[in-house]
C-alpha cells in the first residue's frame, strides 16, 4: 500500500512538472524593424466630370454626394425646350412629304400606262419622274434632320463615365445650365494612396514593394499597400508614389493616412502578452531565480501589444532568462 502511494505521488509530481515546463519560456532576442510614420493622403485613382452638352434646364437629378454609380448610368437629364417643337414640326413635315410621295407614285403609275398606249406625252412623264425623285430626296433630308435633332435631344441624358463614387454635385433640379457646365464630379472606387515621403526613403519606394498604412481617423487601422507607380521627379524634396490596397480602401477621398516607413533594424526582447501581469500600474513577469519563480517588474515599450500579440521589453529581462505564465 505504501509503495502504491509513493508511485502515485511521483506520477503527480511528474505531471505537474510537465505542465510547469509547458508554461515556461526562454527569453530570446529577435530582429525588430522600426518604422516612422510619414503623413500622406488618400486620392482617387481617376477623377472625371459629367458636363452638360445642351443649353437647358435640369429636369431630373438622380444622384447625391457619396452615391456609387455604374458606368453609363443616367445621373441627370437636361431638357432643351426648343427641341421638342422642332421635332414636332419635322414630324408633320415628314408626314406631308410621305403623303405627296404616295400620290406622286400613283399618278406616275397611271400616266406610265397611258404613255404606253400613246395617250400621254413623254416630256410630261419625265417631269413627273423628276418631281417624285425630288420629293424622295426632300423626305430623306427631313428624316436625317429629325434624327439629328433626336440625337441632340438624347445628349440631354448625362451619364456616369465609369464605375465610381459621386464626390460633388453642382446643380439642383430646375437649374439652368449652359453647354460645358459641370453637373457632377466622380472618383473611381479603387483607392489610390498618394505617398509623399522624404528623399531618404527613395530606396524603399520601388514598384511592387509593400508598405504599411495606418488610418488615424479609423482607430489606427493598419492596411498593407502595394506601390504601383513611382513618379520620376522629386517635389519639394519628396518622393511621390502611388500605392493600392487589396480590396480597396474604406476611407474618404482626401483623408489623411500615416505611412509606416522603415528606418532601420535592431535587436529587442519580445514576450507574448500572456506572460505579462499588471498590478497598480506596474507590469510584472515571473522570472526563474535559482530554483523558484519570482515576480520581476519590467518596462514595456508600448502600453498595448503589437499585431502579433507580443510586448517589447525595455528593461527587467535578459536573454536566457526563464519565465512562466502568471497564475
């Protein structure tokens, strides 16, 4: 019975030691890249304007700032009040010409039969044929004029130039506009971040390289962007580059963004956040000293863990120390 009890005690101690060993971690240094935030702003990849081609009144407006539109979608209608009467007059004229042509064709067919029997003069028959040809040409001219007026009337439908977002609307329904006047402005949906970085970062600004963006107005959200274009000229001592974010960037056009530009590498101690405990504003780590663990105060580089869930330790630990999770 005593042997069995000793065996069970040894087994329990072995399990406890295995669990403790699983909770411990040896402190090591790792390479950390330091970044410096550089201010940039979000710009649209392409911008466009919708302009009126007619002199008239905005009879219908279907968009507002912030709306998303598709290519060729009708966003406004400009009505020229002088076109409808002209079209009505042309339609009446065309109907009259068509009636004259039908009558002339019937007269010509009857007179051709009389001419074959020798009861109608040839000169008069040729005159009727010429008159019919003139009527047909006049009808064709009137129809072409009507098509031109119809096309001009269709120009009153203002369409979106591409799949885009409306950034500005310059008119309201009932506004009188002139040819060439801007109705609305658009920007494409693919977010382009135009970076303005100091000249010393020119080596990192290469097409295909990735940079990290931070949106201060959106809780410091981090995004990864790919540089797609580097401009060949410095502007005020700065490198200008365009970058895109996979899946688009959920931000406003003109919004400020911080570009985390790399400035160098260094060695640092980083431990998972599960090994840090905080009491009364002081951060502690359980460190192995001799044959037992004691709580040692440490200084953290930042109050929050990084994206990997780790804290950088400034002081209080050395490489090779053994730490364990707090109870």
